[in-house]
């Protein structure tokens, strides 16, 4: 979920206050699911340039596929408040997944009814409740126009 949220706000927390965190470019080998990096356990990192492992991981990662690739790895330093918000978004998405993914805008039966939040976006297209719209205000403080990776 953290990768989806970072992508939506164009911020992978690879820099703060003009300080660029560690990054490594070159050829990397992942063998037996292990990628050796100069990170502490629990640090987040972003892989770019891999065929199989692009994305956000937590060090030491246990979800890597063996490969050799040429790319860049960025240390990420997301604030605790952001990570807490990502957990809230994940819980919200789990709770409302069936409703958000439903093809129906409203439904009622046996005294029960619901109607999805709807309206129109600035461009006139229909909008429905999503984690992006529900948490837009909370995420705005970390939103960037684009990420300098």
C-alpha cells in the first residue's frame, strides 16, 4: 500500500529539506532473495531499473526475486505520521473494498440500503469514494508535483 500512496502523491521521501538521502546506482545482484545494502533493519528503500523487483521494500527484504540488474536504489525516510496514515488508508480500503469495487451506485433490500458517495470532479467526470478522495486532505501536506528521482 505504501507504494501506491507514494505514487499517488508523487513523493517517495528520498529527500527532505534539500537533503538527498542515500542512493546507489550501478549493477546489483540479488542472490537467494538477498540484496546487501548499507541500511538498518526497518529502513524503507525503493528499487528502480529491475525487471522483477521495482518498488518499495523494507530492509532486509524477504520478497525479492533473484536477478542481476542495472538501476538505482533509493533510501526512503517517510515520517511516522505518514506511515500511520498509510495504515489508516489500508484499513479503510479493506473495510470498504466491496462497496468501492461494486458496479452499483446504490442498492437496497430488506430495509438495508446504501449509496456511494458521488459527484463530479473539476473536469466534469463522475467521482466515487476512493481512498484517494477520502484521504486527499490528509495527504496534501506530503504531495509533490513530481518526484526528482
